[in-house]
């Protein structure tokens, strides 16, 4: 399997996401997980990145790790919804 390497010199998660997507499409799931993890370090509230890393882990059979990412998405979404509800009733 050939490896895809993209030089990233930025703290912008979009470059890691782009690199992770290219690696995922090339079935380099470990490389994709590494890039998605770096993007998550920069932008931990990006549900899309968590989802993509979870899917890559699942493709490698790492279902426990995948489920951790999916669980984080659900937990974060729940907190956001609670915040919206409290804001709506002016419970700051």
C-alpha cells in the first residue's frame, strides 16, 4: 500500500481534514486517523471530524475507539441542546 504524505505547516484544521480525506480514500485508515486526530486537537467541537475518525477506526476493526468518537458526538450535541434550551428561557 502506498502512503500519501502531505506537508502541513498550519494550525488550520482544514489542511489536516483534507489530508485525512485523501488518506481515507486511499484506504490508508491509520494515516487518516492520525490526520483527523490532529484536526480534532485544533478543533475539538467539529463533529464531522470526530465522525470521520470514528468511521476510519471502524474500518480497521477498532470498534471500541470508533464508539468513543460517536459517543463524544452525542454527548457534545446533548450539551449544545441543553444550552439552547436554557438560553431560550433566559436561564443564563
